[in-house]
C-alpha cells in the first residue's frame, strides 16, 4: 500500500530535543513557596491544572514540592482551583 517510509510516518526522521533542566536545581536562590502565587502561576495552565514535569523540566524532587505548594496556595485562596472557561 505505502511505497516508502515517509508516507507511513515512520523512518529515521526523528529530531533531537535538548534535555530539559530543573530550574530549581540550577538556581539555588529560587524557592518554592506557597505564599508566592506569581512564581507558582508559571507551573499551572490557564485552566488551573498543574503542568507535568515532562513539560516543565523540573526534577521529581522539586515537582513534588511544587505540586504541594500549589495545592496549599489553592487552599488559602491565593491560586484558583479552576481557571477561566474558554469563551
């Protein structure tokens, strides 16, 4: 049916993606704090979901601290549980 690899979508045309680094490991001055909603907003979507570490590049240790801080910040109403609905 398909003659070459390009039509099927397979093959060796894989692109190399640079390894993401944890910005908390690189910059020790950067702190994960639930009282800083401005810093935590970078790690949640417009809908209010926590962005996974495979996208942000944070390490497992800091992702756990980050998700805990986001949840604490939601409880004391510094961050919303749900973002704005699309219009």
